[in-house]
C-alpha cells in the first residue's frame, strides 16, 4: 500500500481548465510544406532503390 507521502510525490498538478497554458502553434508555411514533400519524395525513391538491390 502506498503511503500519503508517496502519493504526494507521484501526484501531478494540472490546471483546472484543459488546454490552459498551451500556446497556439501557427500552421507551417507553404515553403516548409513544399520542402518537406520534396524531402519525403527523395526518401521514398531512395528506399525503393535500396529494396531493388
């Protein structure tokens, strides 16, 4: 059985309102999305080439 002291240590203080204290994250820019897509396509092509060997 866990004593009161252990429960206090293992407890987690959370705000009363869910989501409070969280900052809104701006959406990614079109440039970032384009670069991510290009990188993903390069990765997929490389993975296909490696599996063909």
